[in-house]
């Protein structure tokens, strides 16, 4: 046991598979323990490097192991899978974790604090309510369309139409159908209240956290985006450069190259879809404002270098690709701002 230099752990709901090796790759520990006895079994082992998949519960166990004095690294399941043997079982998965964690070219997953996990929970709850609200509105539109009632796009138009229907605007609708619409309208208001409640929690955290405050100075990043990003990456210490965060979030092109033929495809879409979506939506707002013109003078409202760069990019590659490019640039600037302890300066962004 004294010679163990690396340990791989496969996490399950009730049991843990432990695999320990020395510096020469010789297996010194191969054990399956219950969740309750996991920490006590490792407490007497010399402190070394531990590798685990970043799955459910991994961040909790990583913090507990760090408290015992171990150096813990989390890796994505896709990364660990490359080093697994053909047979899928807990022992082979734990061994793959031990093999992968000592590689120098591995991208590790930042271990999240309790506060980060709580903030991530708020975002997931909010996303759930938003999806439920979208599904509800689509269902209402579909049901009314079957009765010949078409509703314009937008939540305001939907609520306005429902109120008019309940006021007697559509006499062909039966009382039973109108009664159903009353219940659905109440449910829609209830979901809006729940979303507002989660938004207030997010805004409060974004206002108090210094990292969130700093990256909110970037155009296109608000309280929701800022808090989601900090909940995911913390202070950004795991990323040496901004381009690493862009790749981590799937905002860089996929490659399909061979020999002298170099081919770049669409963005890879690796990593967190939710954060990537927030960054691109924020970038759309930035692009829209950069292209906005003064009605009286006919000149662009924003004349800074960043806006000029966006307009030229729109002319060359189109609006959609420009939005992705702006999201990519924002991801790079996030790391630069977190590492330099400075605010975003639109003039320095294109210096």
C-alpha cells in the first residue's frame, strides 16, 4: 500500500470500485466497497493522486477526498472511455480512471464548490420551468388551432388572445373548452411566477459574486449567463488560455483533415449545451445592437472597434456565424478577465 502512486475510482450509486497502482503500473489495490465505507477505506492509504469520472456525486466525493489530503482530478466520461478495456465493468472503469489521470494531455473537469453546485441547481430548476412553459404555450396554440383559432407568435399575444377568448370573443368555442383554457392560463401564470422566483435568486448571486460582476462587463453577458459560467468553471484556473474555454464549450470548428487536405466544419458542440446557448443568445443581442442605425442621421448608433468588427464580420460570413464568433470571443475574454482581475474594455478588445 505504501507504494501506491495513483488510484482510479469508479463511482456508482451504492458501491465504489477502487483500483490502485504504483509508479510502474503494477496493480497493488483492487477493491469494491460500499458507499458508507469508501472514505474509511482510503483514509489509511498514503496520500496520492486520485482520478474519477465527472459523473453524479463526483464533485461531492472529490471534496471529501481533498479533505483527507488526496490530490483529486475529475475527467469526462468520454475521456476515460478511451483508456477502458473492451469489457464494460466497474473494475475496468476504475482502471481506466487510473490510467487516464496520469496523462499530460488530459483536460480535467474543475471540481465545483458547494456554492457552485447550489447555483447550478437553481439554473437547472429554472430551465425545467422554462421548458414546461414553452411546451404549455405550444399545446395551447395547437389545441386552439384545431378549433380554427390561430394565435400570433409571442407570449404576450398568446395571453392577450386567451383573455379575449374568455371574454367571449370566440362564441363558437364551447364552455368546456373555455373552462380548459382558464386552467391552462392559470398554469401559465404559475410557471411565470416560478421562473421569476428563480431569476431573482440568480440575480442576487450575480450581484454579490465578484467573478460574476467582472464578466458581466462583457457585452452580451448578463446575470444569468455570468452565474451559469461561474457555477461551471469557478475562477477559471483550470484554463490556461481563453481558447481552451471556447473549445471546452464547443464553440470552435470541428476538424476533418487528412494529409494536405484541411477541412473545418461547423462548431463541435462539445461541453455544456446550456452555457453555449446562453452565450450565443447574448451574442445575438450584441450583433443586433451593433447593426442598429440612427433613424435621423442614418449612421450606426455604436461606432466602437468591437461593433465595427461585428458589422464587417456580418457582411463577410452572415449573421448566424457572426453570433457564434462573438460568443467564441466572449468565452476567450472571460478567461482573460478572470486571470487579469480587470473589467472589459471595448477599446482593448481589438487593440
